[in-house]
């Protein structure tokens, strides 16, 4: 795709014809979202074996933010934050429910597609953009669904084996906890169907107005099923395992367990005892490569489109995923494995083959895309546009990236340091420069940070500075909150309405 510069829109057009011409010249947006994708992609180098040629191609003609982080390590709050431009602490959306429109004070928030629709864009959503089926049904009193102009297919697993491929897992043997390969075709998968719909939309897209197309892929979310050809990319005998350190939780506070106290995703101990750690890693990698191939199909459609030179592509993941690191699998943590995500921009006005290591947040997409399209800003958003870094990837960014998992639990990252503060006041600090896998908690002997003298001068200054970015006010759980919610009460912590008994920890 040829990269060209475009003029930002202004509000001073004196005629309707001028305004119409201005709208037509605005760039199209293709937004690609991938569920549960950590940094195991070629542009981020999170795994030495991974093969993601489509994402690599996108990065080669665009800008990759290598220090990008989600605002919540869980689907619903992360996607709600990105699509509304508001932090979980500003909405009270921390769990898998509620849908933001079911919270009375936020039912009229203008989402990212709605903002573009208000300024003349044709908006389409296919696959998983909001969590589950959120947004697809008309709300009470609506004459039509107002989230977008066109809905494509919902996200789905697609073909499944007749029975689970792995042994029964703890916590009820959840149906999604499965991985491996079985006889089926790529064309039988839900993500293939979503990609086919997106390709069809791009191929047939009218040129009389700009469009905002959102394409959401399900994999590598569990169940991690892929056809044999994707497993063949990762032979078991040469598979590189992630850097799992035995006893890695010995220097973390008990409250680090509270935010993923009881989940269907198995602990590393269960994976090892049942010889499922290597199969899970291999299955995850195979699914990453498969979903990358679907990204490639969408990119091919964009590149052959007559509007290719005026189309911005942005790719992101809602959060990362643990594959045995820190004694867990799944998300729901505040370490790099859960918070770090791919974030790649390509298109007109965006430098090619560049990277930026300044802290970036998914929250920043709303103002960034609005700015790149020349739209007026939306005062509800709490993100900061990445346009300065798109103009100059080396340009400094003062604000760190913050991720929140239930009220009071936050991770704050700049270019070097990660500070984690839990709701009971205990903290962790990692020097990501010397300790990229975050194995060595520098606050292990002073979790409440009372004796500043125990830290080096640079570490102490980092803690003091990062603490200033913690929210002063946080909304409690929104009405209707459920699933993966943690609440601090006067008599202790409650996980999904059940009081936590620390002695009952399953590690």
C-alpha cells in the first residue's frame, strides 16, 4: 500500500458541497481486534518460534507500539474502555458483566464507531469487538440498533471435536478449557467466517463516503483448536517453552492471588501434573499463526481495494495471556504477560517500518483515530492521542500506561519500570530493563513501601513518580457486575461474592 499524507479536516467550510467533499476525502479505518493475544507475534518478539507473516507485513509498512498495554486484563472491561475512551475506574466495569448500556449513567456514551458515524462514516462491526453478544440487540426504547450501521457475523469457535481433547480441568471442567487438533478445515472455523465477511465488505464497499470497519477475531482464545498444518509449524521436539521460573510467586504478596483467586483456567501446577503445558503452548502458537492468516486475508482485501491509499489499518489485542508464567495460565494478572499487547498502525500519514517504545494505552485509540481522520475530539475520552509519536516515534510521552483489574489493583508502566499496587496497599516493582520477564520483585521485603532506603535511588524515584498516576477516585462495581470480580469489604476480600480465605489458596 502506498502511503500518502492527507489534510486534517476543519470546521470552517462555508458550503455544504465543501463539507461533503471534505467528508469523502477522509481516510477509511479498518480496525482489527484479536482476542487474548499476548506479545507472541513477530513484531514484538515475545516468542522466538512464532510465525506471524501478516502482522509482520503490517508492521513493516507501519508503526508498532512496542510498549502498549491494555486498561484491563479481561475482555469486557478492556473492550469497554477502548470503545468508550474511559477507564474501568471511571465506569465501574471490571467484570464480564454488565454491558455498558445497562448502566443508566453510561447508556448514552458515544462509542468509537458512533463518533465516526456522527461525522459521516459508514460503520460496520463483525466478529468480537464488544464482549460476547454485547451491542447486537436493540435496547429498550430503541427503534433500531444504534451501535453501528451494519452487523456482520458474531464471533464463534466454529468446528469442535465430539469430546474434549484434554483431561477434566479444575473448577468444573469448563467447556472452553480445551486445546489441540482434530480433523477439520480452516474454513469451518468462526474466524474464517468473520474474515470472509470482512473481505466481502471491503470488496463491495461504496466509495461515496468513508467507512469504519471493525473486524474482531476470536482465537487464540480458548478452546485453542487449529488444523494440523498450523501445528506442523511448531514441532513438539523443537518447541521453545516460555521462561517459567519455579517459585516465581515466592516474592509476590498474597493479594497478587486475589485478583485471579478461582478461575477455570488451570494453574501451571495442574498443567505440569497432567502433561498439558507443552500441548497448551503449542496449541496457542498454532492458533496465533492461524488467526494471523485471517488477518492476512483482510490485509490483502485492503491492498487490492481502489481505496487502499486512503485506508488506515490498526491492529490490537484486548489483553495478553499467561502460558505457565507466574504459576498460572490465562489472563487476569497485572504482569507483562497479561497487560502487554500488540498495537500497530499503518496507512496514510503513518511512517513505515518504525517502532515506538513510549508507553501507550488502548485507551488512546479513540483520540488517535479521531485525530488521524480529522474529526473533532470527544470530551468524554480519557486517552491521549498517539499522533505526536506517529509523527516522531522518539517523541517522549510523560504519562505511563495503567492497567486495572478490579478497583484498587493497578499496574503502572513507563519505559523502564512496572509498579503494581494492590487494593490492600501491598506493591511490587520490576526493573523491566534488567528483568524483562519480571522475575525479581524489588519490593519483596517492603511490600507497603515504608522504608524507602531499601531501594536504589533510581528505583525509589520511579516508585514515587509512578504512584502519582494512581487514580484518586475509583468507581465501585457497577450494578449487575458479575464474573471475575473482586471486592474489598470491611471484613476482607470477596471473590465473586464469596469471602476469600487465604489458607485456601490453590497455587
